[in-house]
C-alpha cells in the first residue's frame, strides 16, 4: 500500500516541476455516502414547500413543530450562569454527573450503586458512550464480535466497524406482524457461541419501537446467564417509552436481579433535550470497586486519545438538574409530558388512517413505543411521500413521531393512505379470495 | 415453527421452542450453570496514570501551602487573565440567551458560523485559499479531537504512510525527527532538516507556534527552509495550532508559519483548537476540481466523526462564533490575548532575573527568554524534576516542562530556588 503512494508521489514530482500541479493529495478520496438519518434532514431543509414535514431525526418537537428547551434546563442554565469552569470544578462535576447517571439507570438503592461497583465515565452522548465501549471491547477482547438486533440504529454499524469489531445480527423484528420475533430471537441467543457480546435496546427500540415484554426480558436474561453472554444496553430513550424513568429501565433491573455484569450507554440528548451538548455516560458493572477503578482508568485513557476531556457545559447542566430535588422533579414531569404527547399522536394517526377507510392493519402504530414508529412503508412509498407530499423519513419507513403535530397529522394520514392505495387493493383482493 | 398473527404477537412461554419454562421471577438464582459474578473483564489492570493529568491529581493531594502546579497548560485559578476570559465568555453567553438559541444537534461538520470564523482566524480572511474555497473545515472536539480526526483520515486514505513528529512532542508515539537540543536548550535545526529529508511522501507534524512541550519555535527564515524541504520531498505538512494568539500576543503573527505554507500553494492539514482544516491544492484546471476535492474530503471527515460522537458540541462553538463575530467582543479578546502573552513574557523575565541573580555558577539561563508560549523546557531531567516535586512541592511533567501560565510573579523567586537546587544538587 505504502509503495503505491510513493510511486504516485514520484509521478507527481516528475510531471509537475515547472507548472503548478494538477493532481492533489486528496484526489483519491471519494465522496462518502450520505448518512441515512442526517441526509433526510438535509433534504427536508432544502425543500421550499410550506407543507413539508420532517419525520427523520429523532429530536423532540412540541405540538407546533418547534424544538423545545426544557424548563428544568432553562432553570439550570440560570443557576450555573455565575459559575466558573475551572479544571478542578469540571472534575468534580463530572464525577457528580456520573454518580447521578448510574443511579438513574440502575436504581439509587441498587447494590451496584451502594457498593461502588460501576465503572462510570462521562461520554459524548450515546454515540460516544457506544464508541468508548466498542474500543474497550476491542482492547480486551480483540477476537470478539458484536451481535446487533435486526434492525438497529444505523450508526451502531458504523461505530463497531470503526472500532474494528465485526458484527453479526440476531432476529428481532418480524415485518409481517410488525412486532417482536421472540422465538427466533431466543434461538439466536442460544445458537450464538458462548460468551458473545450482545447489544440490546432496553426500551423504545430504535428504529422499530418494538420492545419485549417483562416476561420476555426475564427469559432473555435467563438464557444470557446460561450462555454467559455479555449484555450491552444502549439506553437512549429512558422515559420516552412509558413516560416513567424506572419503568423504562426495567429490562436492566431484571438483568441486575439475575446478577449480570452489564455495560450501559446512556444519553441525555432526548430525555433532557440536550442534543447539541453531547452528554452521556458509559458504565460497566464490576465484581468490586477495585475492578471498577481499573476499568474506569482504561476507558478514560481511550477517551483521552479521542478528544482529551469532554465538553463541560452539558455535564454541568445534567449534574445540576439531577442533584437538585426540585429541578429533578420538574424534569421527570417534563419527560412524561413529552412521552404523553407522542402517545397521543400515535393514537390520532392510527385513528385517522382507520377513519380514512384504510384496509391495512395500523395497530402497530399504537403498539410500538417511544419516539419511533416502524411504519412498514416500502422505500418506494417513502420516496413518493417525499417527492409528492414533502414528507421526509428514513428509507426503512421509520417515522419519528416527535415530528407529528395536531397541525400536520391529518395531512400525514392522507398522504400515507394515498401511497398505500395499491397495497390496500391487494389486501382487499386477498381478503375477498379467502372468504 | 413460528406462529405469525396479525396484530400483537404474544410469543411468550406458550410458543417458546424450549419446553418447560417456569414463570418465576429470578431464573438466575435457580440456575447452577454459570459461575456467579464472573466478569468478562476480569483481567483488566489499572491504566498507567496520564503523565500530564496525573500531575494535577498529585498536586491536589499535596497539602503543603507552598505547592505550585506547573503541570497542565491551564491558567492559574483566580488569575486576572482567567477572570477576563470568563467575563468575555459570559458576555457571549448572554448574547446567546437573548437570542433564545435552542439545543438542537449541530450538523456533523459543526456550526457553520464557527467553521467560517475559525478558518478566517487561521488563514486570514483575505487569504486566497479561502477565497478560492480550497479549505475543508470541520468542527472538532478541541485540539485532541481535531488531531484524532486527522489521524483517522490519514490511516484510512494513506495506510502505511509515515507520520513524523518532533522529538519530543505531545504524547503520540510515531516516528520522530530531531527537534530539541538539550545542549543549547534550543532547536536542533540541522538535525530536524536532516530527519525530515527522508523518506518522501510522509506527513510531517509541525507545531504552528509555541511548541509544546519545549516552547522553542523555528525563526521565520528557518520556517522557509523547512517549507523548502517539505516541498522538495513532497511531504504533506500537518500543523497542530493550539496556541494562536498566546505565543506572541498577535493572532496574525502566530499564524504566520501556516500562512507561509498556504501561500506557497502547498496542501496542508491543520488541526486547530476546535477545528480540522484540510487545504487542497490549486489546479490548472477549473476551480471545480478543488471544490470537488474539498467536498469529498469534508464528507470523509464527517464519516469518521459520525461513529465517534455523531456531531460536535454546540456551546463552545457558539461562544467562539459570537466573540469573533462581534467586533466589540473580538477587539476585547484580542486585547486580552496580548495582555496574557505579555504577562507570560514578564514572568519569563522575572524567572530569568531571579535565576541569574541567585545562581552563582554562571550558567546561562537566557533560553527561558528565547522560548515562547505557555511552556518552558527547563532542561531538568527526570530525577531533577522529581526533586522539584518531592522537596519543593513544584508539580511539573517529568520531561522538565513547566507551564508558565500557572506561575505568578510572586512565586518566581521560590521557583528559581527550586530549579537551582535541583539542577546543581541532583543528578
């Protein structure tokens, strides 16, 4: 590889002695494919239509389609406005943020918290937490793979690939029933080699919105114990599935009851609306506090080589909110408000489609949880929605319900009804045949 | 055999392929299959303490009132300079609050206003590289993050290419070129030139100004010679610009090395605090070609950033954009930097004066005055640096580097005593 570049360099030297060179160092760099999620937002922004709707990226919107800064965040901003960001302060603030974060996900009364058995490190939101873990996994288990649910968030593939960990998938979503393919999922867990690394979405699965039941989680946890698998949870939507922070952490609490030593990525992007501040946490549970210190030191070293130290403003906001009982209580209420609004829009969208007389089954809109709905729309239908109706979503048919409002839900329902007409015709024909 | 039903499928214990699932709460405690609480990461040992951050931790633990932290490159708490910078930041933040800006994700490449001002600061707003749109700029996570993006870009598009860094430099273990001459406590220019002459087609990491850790910068004439060699060998220069404005007090002067290379039409990588810049070559063909190269390189930088952190943090970028974009705040910031650089020069002078007065051996301490920026390489070795800490409670890195930002004029005499003792009485 190196010699190819040397030869190319030599060629450049010999051709371009007197005139300015016409070939540059970067000519062999091809344009990267657009990110499937950000690409949707770019297309939306470029569209001049007044009816356009962005159902692409998972960022919460109010009922007028506006981005929201939570009241608890505004109050925290006011509270910290006078403080200084000295190195010494940023270290203690980080520690505070991590302490509160692990309480949030594992429960403040859990043994792991009381015994100091979590190696917790602040991270650059969920992406950063996942990437730190992937790099850590590579460092200490270089031969391992990662098992992703099929489908999963598109960036998971990029993260583990760039950390040079090959991926495998396990069955998750059943496109026919638009729900969990539990039997196939359990088979895959059993058939995977012992001690494999699995990525799990503890609630509000992205992109499908399909979550296992409590019962199913217990069976998964049991089977993980039998096989000695490592469970890594990506918790990006705590609070958005049910509106209740503890309920949304139930899967993790079940694994804790079964004494798994899990890893967990947390993000405050959605639940606190701190998208642009890049605040999150990576924690790994350990046998004792000594191991936790060792693991923490290794992860910090990985982080240092990537970005030095994390941006402090967001960390300060989270630490302030979670350690002030009034602000924390306000935050909990606001999370519920956001989750409830999404739930209501799910109901309205489904009702509208049914009122329009759609012959397709739209139950999954209200069965699925969290910010996203896996609509079942095909890429062709998604394209039609963009081109004819100026409605933007990812190619896999994932709708960010946060982008649905009272003002646009009728338009959306009509558009979906329109682009699914031929599918409805087919369904009607099949129905009439089977009768 | 899966049962597929329309509507919600409840595939619980009734259809599970493994017979006899018991519906009790904790299966784990029933099972005797796996050993309890065996961690997959059992063998993980403590990472060695970070040589720079570790110094601050040791300093914090020290209870002696004479202690001095000259480790990390950050300003002394409660210093006037730091307070002025805080005030500036608060003014910028107030602007942001007034505008009611939200906290949405930035695009992967960062805040456009920030990228614009940061490239202008570096190259100068009238520079042809900017006018001809030959620069791909992506917001990064401070200096480290920008360097990491560059390293990832080099690894992906130039696998096997060599990267040469100065010896010493800021912690990355790649191939080295000679730089610091311990005999003169200055630049080993001949050694540097000899080393960067081989092999061709490599990346040469250069510090734009205020070299870290030595504080020793090439002169303008020496920069010209370095540029000659790099062009001749068809290397690509890779600048790390962490201290623009802090070295001489002038943003433009401190960017002169980068601008020299850009003016020669050379392709560059430049990591700034907060941004990664790639300058593509000019072309005989239409300007379209380099626009395309810029777009392509930018898209690849984004592709590297997405699986690291998705998009960069918004707060700092807005502060910078607001400060630089507001003439009154920008002027204030420039005045502030001039004052900070001036203060460091005063500290250097005081330290030099103290050393010359107290040290009767006749040793020449004037290198302290010739060095530039936040750091000074004292010439102390590891044992001597340890003595500084153990006996005098002066915290510094083991390579003999001290950070002058953490030193007040009042402490210069104490520091001089410590240095003289360590240099002469410890080997």
